[in-house]
């Protein structure tokens, strides 16, 4: 059966059906709609003020690649400038290839790129060294626990280095829904209290962070990359987790099969979530070592590094620290299957 005409331009043949709305669109109209929706997310949420210098956390994976591409298209209208900031975690056989993809993107799009390395920022610690140090203690889970905390810090440092006023990351709606489910399942009130998808306003001197793709489904991110012919890195990290996130992802797939709007419903729920005053965690103070926001004497990053330096990494991820990312990271490096464009493009 021939494809129907595009429901937007009525000229070209439709090349896809939008996964959630079922609307049949040609590739050009789909990409235009996707970009308009991200623009609306940024403007309606007042995420990036005019004049903002925006550090894009660039991993080379599909989400950050799509984010950088869309923001580059929108930058003149938003009045913002972009800087790519990539983090080299020091993972042999993985990160070098991913960074090569980021370098190609920066060159093609003529965007400034800065790479910050764990080894330089964290007293010589690379993820490979952390993995060796934590071997035998639930290795893959520990790796992502450390890496999630350290990457957040590294991205902050890189963004400051380039004079950024804001940080954006490529988390999509599926990532957000998985994280919300995990926070509920673990009873992580601290994270639930910090709310939904829009990001953090920059408490405690940290740069404001936001997630302009937080309403975009993973399938549509893949479709956008496909129709814009974006070059991204899709292999999984060698420490890809067998972590709690995988269970949340499986659960979400079941929910989505029964109720296609489940992902977005969860994201919207998170935005409206309000905890009773008695359930809210106490306000955080400052880390005694680095000054970052901390609910204990040391912030998460300093506590992890302290444990590593003492040769007792388990101390830093034990009781009371389950709020650290034992769930494994969202996005490319999570070891999640990249939905191939051929699967994501519905055929007629
Ligand atoms: Fe770090 Fe991601 Fe690899 Fe885990 S999967 S070690 S978070 S890069
Ligand atoms: Zn600290």
C-alpha cells in the first residue's frame, strides 16, 4: 500500500507515523515539528534566557547529538550561544571512539568544543582505575555509581571553564520516566522533592541545568537523527550497567504497551509532584571540601573520591547513600539498545 500524503504539507508522501499521535508526516515536516516542540519547551519553561552561554553536555550519543543539532538550529531565535563540553571518563575502548564522534560534530557544525578529563579533575582517577579499585564489589553497578556523580561534577567544571551560564543535557522523556519510576521504587524522597524534568535552577552556586528534550520520546529522537542524517556513536560503554534502571525500563515498556501515553504521563506527574512539608528533606549545606551543595559534610563527589583515595570505595556508597546513582545512567552509555531507525520508522 502506498504511503499516505504528509498530514502537514499535503505534498510529499508520509515517511513515518509519529509514535504517540499516529500523525503521518514526511521527514521534513516531522523534523520541523520536532524542532518547534523543543523551542516551545525552552520558551514556555523559560529554560534559556536570551544571551545565555549554553554548555551542551556532548557524549557523541544520539540524545546529545540531537540536542546539539536542534539547539544550533534554534540558537538565532533564542538568542543563545553554544559550547560543546565533553567528558573523558578514561574508559579504554569506548570513550575514545565516542569523543571522536563529538569532534566530528564540532567540526561540522563549527561549534567550540572543550573536553574535560576525569584524570585531570579527580587526582588521576579514571573510570578504568575506579573499576580496578572496585573490582569484586559489584563492579558494573559501582562503576556507574561513581561515574554518574563524577560526570555531573566534570560537566559543571567544563561549563565553568568555557564561561557558560547554563548547562543542557540530552535526557529524553523515556530517561525521565525511568528515573522517576526508580525514585518511587526506592523511596528516594530527596530526588522526588527536586521534581520533574525541567532541571535544576542552580542551587548552591551550581550552574542552572535543563533538559530541553525531556518531552521528546526516545523513538522520536532516533527518528530525528535518522531524517537529519546525524552521525552519532551508538556502542555501549564497557561498564554498561546491569542495574536497577533496566528493571524500570522493562516496567515502563509494559506500561507503554498498555497505555501509550505512560511515558509522558509520568513526566508530567513529576512536574506537578508536591511533597508534604514533613516529607521534604532538610535544606542542603555546603561541602566542607569543595563548597558544592551537600546534605552531609562532604558532597557526593568528594565522598566518593575520598573513599577511593582511602582504598575503601564501599564506604562512600554504603548506607544512606543509595541516592547516588546505583540505577545506572540514562542515555547512550546506559547499555540500552539504541532503537535502530529502521525499527522506529513505521512502515506503511
Ligand atoms: Fe560511566 Fe555510563 Fe559507562 Fe556507567 S555506562 S561507567 S555511567 S560512561
Ligand atoms: Zn565536595
